[in-house]
């Protein structure tokens, strides 16, 4: 009888370990068989399947939310980008590249030549609000309203920078 208990205990541990390994590997395709002769295994399998389903639903929700915010950032009328403490650009929406007349933006140092005043403002990697910076490119000279916030992304500090064309700011308000 002790052997049966140890075997039962080991089988239970293997099933739970399998669940955790699958979660660690982002694999939610498994399903434990709920049709079994043992009532305790049936309850265990049902519970493990419920946990798996909840995690899968949360993952789908987060993926949907990420796509939603990604679409907002891609179509925004303002520029948004993030830089890590070493100056590497982690994300830049298309509007940033258009405002700065850049094909690609991968490091803050790129701004040293194309937008030196903006580079000087950002190189200290400190948060600030509402600074107006003049940027000259091939086509025109524009004033950018710049905000920078320090945030933590995946456990790492980053600077979130928002650029708006200061000359095209909204001066009309709609009452709702």
C-alpha cells in the first residue's frame, strides 16, 4: 500500500511539473484527460485544465491589448520612442522618423548630427516636461514640444520620449 501511495504521489507531481514546464515554455496546447477511473485524478486534471485555460485566456487578452496599443502608436500624430540608459532606441513609431526626417533611429547619438538641440536635451537621460526644441531638417525648421518620462520596461529603466509638432498644437476644444 505504501508503494501505491508513492506511485500516486509521484504521478501527481509529474503532472503538476508538466503543467509548470509547459507554462514556462509558453505552451498552452496541452489538455489533461478528464475521463479517468480515479476521482482524485479526475479532479486534479480538471483543476489543471482550468488553470491552463485561465492562463491561455489571459495570454490572448494581453496579446490583443498589445496589438491595440501597437496600432495606436503606429498611427499616432505624435512621435513616441524609448531609449535605454546606453542610448539604444528600443522602439520608435513612424511619426518620430517623419518629424526628425530619419529613415531609421537606433541610437540617440544619431540625433547629434541631425537634431543637435534635441540630442543635448535627451543625452542626460533625465525626465522632463514641456521643453520646446527647434529641429531643422532638409525641408523645414520646426519646433517640437518634448516630454520625457522614466519608466520601467521588463525590469529595466527606459526613457519614454514624446515629440509633438509645437506649431500644430490643438487650439480648438470640443465640448462633449
